[in-house]
């Protein structure tokens, strides 16, 4: 049974970024500390780099070992008045809140010993009509040739979309992040990256700082 990831994105109102960030970290930390959670892994991040006019997001990733575990977890939250009040309080400080459920096609893996993830680069690919499965195959191949020293990128298939694919990779420094992006666009990788481009209608990239992990 495949693992799944919930991606919750909050776009704070002006002047509320760090308030939303702090409250969301506290919210997830309280769930983690309860000692009775099916969440396998999770993190909370804040945007530090993206294209204009995109804003700053506070994003939470939660990984579950199976869909049934997430189903039970979500049902429990819906019956938890304290959680609902916290959720609404944070949401009141945001322009919007979005939640996406994704199947994990490939997990982030190959974490070097002593690696300390500080940043995460999130990519969203919109495949050409009918080409999502083919694009997933190419991205799986591509991740094997990326620069060493950082975990391999995950590859996610959103259940809410026919054509989107998400992929993210963590780094321990801006230097490592920049080297990886340069390698993707290098002449040596031109053929492989060209296959990705040929199958894609749109690509977006954001860089975020990891503020909390569980």
C-alpha cells in the first residue's frame, strides 16, 4: 500500500507571516507530542524564494504510511474541537488555505550521514494533456542523475489533479541548492531535461526554509 503526503499551504495576510508560522509550528508540534499519531514524518516551512508576484507561504508536509491511516487521522481531527478552533484561528490570518493529498511515487531517500536539511526546493510540473504518466517516468529517471550530497527528490502524484506532478528535494545549504539547479540545466543533462520540458506545459519552483521537522 503506497504512502501518501498531505500538503497544507497557507498564504498569510500582510504582516501575519511569522505569526502564522509560529502558530502552525506549535500546532504540528502538539500533534507530534501527543504520542498517538499515525504521522510518519512531517515538516513546516516558510518561503524564502519564488517568482513575483507570488507571495510567502507557510507550508506543512505530513507523510502517512497509507491512505487508511490518513483517513482515520482526518476523521479524528474533525471531531476535535480544540484542533478545529486552532485551525480556524490560523486560517483567519491567511489569504487562503489549501490542502492537497498526494500519492508518493518515490520518497525522498539516500540521506547522507550527518545531513541536516535546512532548505527545500518544491517543483510543480503541469504535464501536457495525457502525458502525466510519461512525465513521471522521465522524472524518476532524472532524479538518479542529480548531484550527490543531498537526498534524492521525492515524486508525488496529487489526487486532486489530472495533470500535475510535485517533486521536492532538501538541501543543507544554499551552495548545495545552487549547484544542484545548475547541474539540472547543464549541457551534460540537456537531453534528459529536454525530455522533461517536452512533456510539460508549465513548471513552477519555490525555495523554502525548514522551520520544524518531526
